C-alpha cells in the first residue's frame, strides 16, 4: 500500500509520518501510518523522537520479505474504524449512524484484538447464538446483518477473502408485542388527558408516521395543501395531502392540523399548552414523555375495560393500525408509510390475529 501523498506541511518528514496542529492550543502532534494496514499510531509532540521512530519503522518495513508483509496483521478493531467511515460515506441518517456506531463498538470489544482473517464461522455463530439464548433474538439478527455487511466491505477492500458470517443462521424472532386494534385505540383516546396526546394520536393514525416524525412536525411544513414530512429514520420525503381522511375515526388531516392551533404560540403541531416542570408553553413534547403518556392512557383504558395486556402495544403500533385502516379504505399504505419494500408494509398490515376476519 503506497503512502498517502505528502502535504506541503509534511515535506520535511520521512514517509508515513504526519503532523497535525491542534487549533485550540496551537500544539503540533505527530502520527505514523502503517503503510500496510493503514493503522495510525500517535507519536506525541516531540518532532525529533517522532522522526527517529518513523525512520526506524520504515526501515523495518522495507526489510520485511513479501511473505512477511502478506502475513501482516489486520486487527478487526482497525477494520471497525474503517467501516465507520464507509457508513458515513453512505449518507445514512444521523440517528442510524449513531445506532450502528454503538453496535460497531460492541463488536470491536468482542473481536477487536483478533486478526480479521482468523475470525471463524463457529465464533460468529456462538456469539450470535448466545445473544439469542438471552432473549435478544432481534438484536442477534441486527448484529448478524451488520457483521455480514462489514465482511462484504472487507472482502471488497482486500482485507479478507471470504466471510464467516454468510453461512450462519439468523435467529428466529418471536414477535411479542400485541397489535393495537381500532377499538382499543378509541378507548385510549378517551383516556388521553392531555390535548397534545390526542393530537399526536390523531396525527399518528392519519399520517402513519413514526413517533419522532410526529413530534417534529411544524406548522410551516404545511405547504400548498400538503403536510411535508422528511422521515428522520430513512430520509424519505413525503407530501401528505391535508384532505386525507379516515372514515373509521371520522377525521381528516386538515381538521387535526386546525385543532393543533390553540391559544399557545408554537412552531410545533404537537406542543405543550402550559408549563410542565421545565417544559414551557409552546415547546415540543419529548419523545419519552409522548410514549409514557400514551402508555398511561393505555393502561387506564385496559383497567376500565377489565382486560389484561400481556405485551401492551406501544405508541409505534399506531403506525401498523394506520396502515391497516388506510388499506381497508382503499389507499396505498406503502406510499404513506414511506417504505421502499412492499414486504415491509405487509409486516405492518399484518394484524397478528388481533382483528376478526369478516366472511360475507
């Protein structure tokens, strides 16, 4: 691997040695980049010592035989750092990048010191299987998907010749959370004490959007008779007509947006109308507050009805209910939910046995 092109400020340094000045304190630091693996080593701020160590390292590298160079280690931890850069270049949403970053860190802790070429299928299978046995089947599947992509990129970059993940089996996920029915939604709506919770529930059912997208909706997003939504998770851009209506709840989007305009001045459709703790009137509702308020109303509704919810539906389940209601009324739920795959929409349309199938 050829060394990086020298910058004007590094012309007086030996190959593979680089300097960087910290703008905060003006101190210059030196780093050495392994020409074989790309791994970077900090050498401090002593230029003379850094130059001496770089010269010695270059000499050692030049004297190694081709076979020795081919056997040079490729720590999995180093590939994790390279892969972070690959993910950033894909232009994924910031929230996705954070979630993937945490999973990469976890994998780095497990396999970090191993040479990436020595990681076996058995090790990967045992790691993923152990996670599934702990009741974390969904996380096991997510980690397998991530590992699989990491090795695909590693193959493309020449770090490995094959993937130990490819032949492993994905953990079977038993879906536990109950679906939300329209009847239960109506009972929860009655129990919703806060006006902003009622508005959030109406928006969730009419638009089919995720919790964070609903909390982020602004009045200025209503343009030319459409509510414009840029989904935080996928970046998908939607223009939902304010004339969209659900006969099941006898509401249209324009009416709900109008209800959001109360006596409190706010940019947000879903907002506080009075001071609550540190939250001031007009401020948006925090996601955890939204989830907790919905859960409290749900539990009150269940208690009043005398029913037991073993795996209570969360706020997110309104997305599935929305897909089912819009489909029943003849609308394309895939477009509304912003899915690229019809298979994903089918998962949301599946009531999991929570609703009766009517036979005429």
